[in-house]
């Protein structure tokens, strides 16, 4: 089913809508596998949760989609639970995960922009329904902020460079990644990050694809690059371990649904086809 984003809600709802209900960073999901993962209802009030913020996201097929934030202390209604957004990876399909990520980011943006960052006045919603918080005193507008991040699969023939970051909570190895700094191109970020994190230079950058990553509001720009020169020298406060692994002897990697997984799989598939 196709999703079309919009910020101005329809004046009147006909039939059921899809509700992405958040309590902080956790989303309401059905415990019954025969029901839709997220509530589909004509009226979200039926869930009996105290609604604090509502944002319209757009339409999935002909179904309106809303993001709702509820009180931190609210208990889930019978048959539902609040689940960590990360746990949806592998459990939800790509569209569901993307919608949940979009909902989370829009709700967080609204929560974090209640006051003007320039003059401190309480902000209001945009008069024509654009997704911005507007300051009635100085006119400053705040839009949902997205942080671009470069993620790169560095390869050397049939080997791929994977690293275990200090911040990883499980024993897995992933591709290198880093935030784009103000004034940098994505390519400049890539060269800087690879050199900083593992001490090597790369060449032949090839754009792979991108993914919205709602932890908390990144846009991951995926690349492949070929190793050029240098010995592995790890940035110890960030990288616990890094090595080149042959495509048929990989360590545990990130779950399906992440662009890191897709980058690694793309490399493996190309190696298999070539051998
Ligand atoms: Zn202001």
C-alpha cells in the first residue's frame, strides 16, 4: 500500500483511521497477531487513553494516519502493549516501521518546540496547516529537524570492514557511520569518519540508498567505498573492535530492516555472484 504524506488533516473523518500512539519512545501495538499491528479505529477515544498531542501524517491507501502522544503514566488498553520502537525492526514491515518512525519524529519535534528558540515565546501551529511551529512574537518558524548521517560499507576485494561500536548493547558488527557536520558534503563526511574511526583512506565512493532512522531523527545516507590505504587504527572511545571479514564468514550483523543490513547483504550478494 502506498503512503502519501500531508500535514493538514481532513476536516471530517469517514470510516477508520490508523493510529500511531506513542508514550515517550514506545508505541502501542496489538498483542493479537490476527489484528492489525497498530490500532485501526474510527475514534481513538475508544482506547481510553488521555491524548496530549495529535499530528496528522497523511494517507496509507485511503486510510488517514494520525500520530498521538499519550500521558507517560497511561496503562495500555486490554489486548495492547507499549513496545520500544527499536523492537519493531524485524517485527513490522518496512511501511509500518517507516510510519512509526515518522510519527515518533513528528511528535518529538512538537514536544521540543513548544517555545521559540530565538525569543522564548510559546509557539503556535502554522495557520495554513504547514508542519511548522511558528512564533507569534518574532515570526521564527521551526520545522521537524532531520540529521543527515553517512553510513558506509568499506570493502577490500571479498572482504568488508565491520566494526563493533562501544555504544552497541549487543555483540554485533556493523558498517561505519557518522553525522554530517555543518558545511560538509556527504562525501567529505565519509572520508573524515572512516579516517577518524579506523585510520584508513578509501576511494571509489558509490551511493547506495537512504533510510529514515528515527533514533532519534537521522537520515542515513548509505555508500559503498573501496579500501585504498592504511593500517587499521581504532578510535578507542568509539570503536571497540574492527576488522575486515570475508563475505562468507561474517560476524553477527544488524537486523534486517536497517540500511546497515541492506549494505552488507548487497556486498555479499555481489561477491556470491562473482565467485
Ligand atoms: Zn520568537
